[in-house]
C-alpha cells in the first residue's frame, strides 16, 4: 500500500466508525472539493433564496404576515453566512466562493429560478420548498464533516418555524373566499413539481451520490427523500382541501407508500443549465447587490484604518 | 511570570463538537500556552484539540449594553414555531 492509500484507508475507517472529520484532519482532496462544492452551493441557495420571498415583503397582506416573512428572510441571510464560514474551513476564501456564484460557475438550488407571482406563492414556498429543504437538511446534521454538520444543526433549529409560517398562509387562503382558495391551488400547481425536483436527479442519474454516501456527506438517496416528501405532503394537502397536481398520485397499499407521476426531467435540466424563468434575473440581482455594496465595504475598511492610525498616534504621544 | 500574557483556552472534547471555553492560563508564548493547557485542562482525556487565544485579543460585549443588544429579540415571538396556529391533525411539521 502506498502512503496515500493507507491515509485514505484510515480516513474511510474513521468515517465508517461514525467519527467526525474536522478542518485540520487529513482528508482526500476529492472529499474537500466535494464539500466545497456542496456547502458553497448550499450557502448560495440560502442567499439567492431571499430574492423570490423578498419580492413580497412590502406587499404582505397584514403586519403579522409581514413580521413572519421578514424574520424568515433574515434567517436565510444568517444561514448563508453560517454556511459560507463552514466552507471557508476547507481552505477556500470568501471572495473566491462569491466570485464563483457571481460568474455563474457555481450553482444554487434551481427552485429559486421560479417566480413568485402571487401572495399564495409565499405560502407554497414555506410549506413545500422549506418542507423539502428540511428533509434534505436534517440528515446533514449527521454529516461526516464537523463544521457543516454543526452549521446544519443551527439551521434546522431556526428553520422549524419557516414551514409552519408557510402552511398557515396556505390554511388561511384555502379557508378563505373562492378566489383565495383558487390562488392557493394555483400556487400548489406551480410549486409542486419544482419542489420534488429539489431532491436532485433520480438515483440512477446522480453522478456524485455513491461517493457522497460512502463518505457520509449524504445519508439518504435523492429518490428516498423524494418519496418521503410525497408521503408526508399528501395528507397535508388533504387538510388544506387542495389537490396535488399529479393524476398518477395514489396510495399503494402493497408498498406502504404513494405512487406518483414522472418528473419532467427535461425541465429540470433546462433550469439547471440556466434556462429557467428567472435564472438571469436572479444572478443579475445578486451581482448588482454585491457591486452596490462595494462602497459600504470600502468605508468599513477606511474607518478601521483611520481608527488604527489614530490609536498609533496616541500611543506614540504617550510614549513620548 | 507576571509579564506573561494571559491566554484563554478552548477544548474540543471530541470530533463533531465545537471547541468550548474551559478557562485561562499564563504562558510566555502561544506554544507554551498549548503545552500548559494540555497539562492543566486535559489530564483525563477531556479533549482531542486545543485552541489558545490571547485574552487581550478577545473583544467582549459590554454588560451595560445588554439591554440594547439582547432585549430586541424578546418580543419577536414570530421567530418561533409555536407562534403559528395549525390544526392538530397536521403531521410532520
């Protein structure tokens, strides 16, 4: 066995033993790269995810809804920051990570490339998109990489209100006027399939899955989590009195789970590759926000340099 | 020794958990602080990793500012899941 092979074996043994890997531990280069890709994409998703919801803050129907929505969008910003920090422990700089987003080299969750057309979309996002995100994120609390797992514990704890906030909106609309109920149904119609796509390509098509499972970055396959999403959400839709837009969705007694229709993978790949309804708009908004913020960052540095110079001047005077 | 700087010591008790503040000690430099922290704070295998940082490098919040810093979170009940009214029949949320 070469030295690198023996290091890799020891590494895998630690993983198999449910030990956590910490930043200074030896790790295979591919493990590091995989995590940088995944954690940075996760962070970008939190940040870009603020855009579709932020769109409705000024138009929330009452103060209660507005407070809930602002708190949720604030949380997304915080979650992005936890994740960027976790990513930096792997030896990549914040500037580099942001640059990858702004140049389009790094991806973020495709779900945020869909528009929020009505207030009901805010309800549907909280219920379905956060519901799917929670299913994805809970197992990451046990990810083999310590800083990612710890960030995820915080995220999951804080996110527990996000989905309830959304469901409460859906509940109010579904029990409202016929027009409001129709609006809720329309939102469910548009967000259902993209939400199922959030779990990624089906297991047979997923290129990174097997290695990520072996490294315990991932604990469940895309299809397993997607199935769980369908099984959990169907009864929730029934309580709302809304219909999930899938004629093939039905309970399968034999399997003890729901059967459901085929995802439009053509649409999935088109949105991933940049041809979703809002890809260009989202990226442009993000780049603009970053560039518009440059003077704030410059001012912060100028202020700290001035304080430093002032302090140095006082120190010299005191010594003299 | 009176001129030795004070170091704050943080110990990771096992991989997967964060470093936690355990106390402080004086040392001539950071390397000595690690050596001493090992003897002072991990004699019973309390840790797998040690961080030391000079106490003067820690900027702490002023207790007099507590009200301004922390009270605003007090009335933001809508940041908690129990604020939202949902039917009892609803599961997995």
